[in-house]
């Protein structure tokens, strides 16, 4: 089978996020399928950008569409999206001539469904629309955009088109079926395939100077709580700073590992706080090594009806894989920490509740914390193995 995966933000372990396209594509290639990934040559999610137009890695062909770099979420990012979609259209005839059997539109924002549909139609391929987050619902609810905003209206048009015209809708989020049906998706077209982990992923040690920096910081506190991931509005890291500022939290060190649009503002806000350590992102293979130095991990979300549809964050799987107990601040009914029994769940934005959860884990004997972490590791290996998830994806086209 020939598979074309279109994902603006596709990355690899040696480049940075997004990792899902790589892990799925690698598993497909191992099963004997030909796989091409079409992605932008610039993404804010990567810590390193590709330097060539095409690469073959682990049996997967990456084709990089030239786009201009951007910072933040303004007009420059929209222009970057437009350049990518234009590049997909221009490559459409050649990609259709390759005769893929399955075409997957997977760029988070839904505009790629239009060129993907054209390619699939010309090639006689199965058209799959993959949903990472619900766009335009996400920017509407988290960014306070009006439904009449031109960007939101155009994304809604694209989402409706995908729901009505895709042969299958794959959602990373478990609770989106009813919402998508409201936008025209036949119920039988829905497939839930969550994010996952790579059991074979190489684990590398962080650089000695970074390890020393973390250990020096850790030595000053009774326990350390780590967050590893993007620094965006949706991650509710401002809430974590409020938790860290409370008097009862001064015996706890908080490590924020990663990058993102909100990092500078968070650093400014925390400049007088001694128990906060900001660190730059590390390669995927080193994340587990950094996490292992902490006692617990934090994952938080904004209070929003958006999360009624579920969550599937890679950072949570990193925490589970590292065997860390997790403090999960969320209102979603699809709470993986609760399901796995690997930590403590509290309401989103509940500063007092998060503080109490940190204190509770801090007072928990180390052996019991390790037992909680082991539950998370067992859960993620059982339910979120990419070799299994990739096979479920292949069944769509058969």
C-alpha cells in the first residue's frame, strides 16, 4: 500500500514535535508499505528545522514544503499556513500520479483537507481526515475568537467539508463523535486512535551540565515537580506559577522544561521566584532522563467546554513512560490519570487543590510514589503502543 500523510507540523525525534506522524509512518514502512510525509520546512514546534527538500529516514520519505518562519500566532503564522497549503496544491498532480491508496490530511488546522481531497480523488484513494484538536473550536474557545471571524469561518467551512467528504475521520480525542456528526460526519466513519508511545525509543542521558543544574536545584527542596512540554496558553502554566508562589509551596521546586509562545511572559512573571527553574527543551530521546530527576509531574488545562471532547497529550505519555506520579488539573471526563490510577486529579484552575496534591505526593513515601508511577507505565504500554495503533490505522483502508 502507498500512504500519503499531509501534516504541516510533522517532525521526528531528531527534529522535534510532532512525533505522531513519524511513529505511525515508521510502523507502516516496517510492515512493507510505501510512505510519504508532506510537511512544512518550518514549524515552531521543532527545535531544529530540516535543511534539505527531501529526506529518507527509517523507510519514510519526507518532502519539505518551503515556508517562511514565524513567531507567535499572528499574521505571519497564517501566511505560513497559506504557503504550505499552496505548496501541497502545487505538488498535487505529482502526488496523485504516485497513486497513493490512502491520503491522510492531518495538519491540526483543517485547510489541508481541500488539496488532500483533490489528490485522493485523482488517485482513487481513501481520504482520511485526522483530528488532533478541534479546529476552529479550539481557537474560538481558547482564543476568544468570534464565529464570524474570517479565519474561524473559513476553518469551519473546511471542517464541515472534511466531515461530509472524508471516507474516514480519525480522532485522537475520544469524545468527538457527536460533535463531528453535527457537522455532517456519518457515524460509521468515526475512528478513535489516540496518541501513543514508542517502546523501542532510544533513551539518552541529558547533557552533564544540564543534569548538574537540575540536581543543584533539586537539592534545595524537599521534592521537585516537573512540567515538560509546550509553554502555551492552553497548558495553564500561569496557574502552576500561582501554586508555586503560595507559602506552603516554598519547600517544593518547580521545573518548567520546554519552549513556546508564553515562555517569555512566564519567565518575566516568575523572575523573583526562587523555586522556579526554566529550562530549554531537550531532544525527545533525553526527555525521560530529565523527567527521572523529578519526584512528580504536572499537567494542567484551562477550564473550557473544549475538553469535554477529551485530551490525548504526548507529554502525559512521557510522564507515564518515565514512571512519574502525575498531578492532573483537568475537568475532562476523559481523564487518563484517573483511568490509570497513576496520580492525583483535581479541577482545572484549582490553585488550592493543586497545592494540596503537590503536598500530598510530597508526603507520600517514595515506594508508594514509585508504585503510582508503575501503574502509569503499565497503562501506557498496554493501551498506547504505536505498533498497535498503526495497525488500527491500516485497517481503515482495507
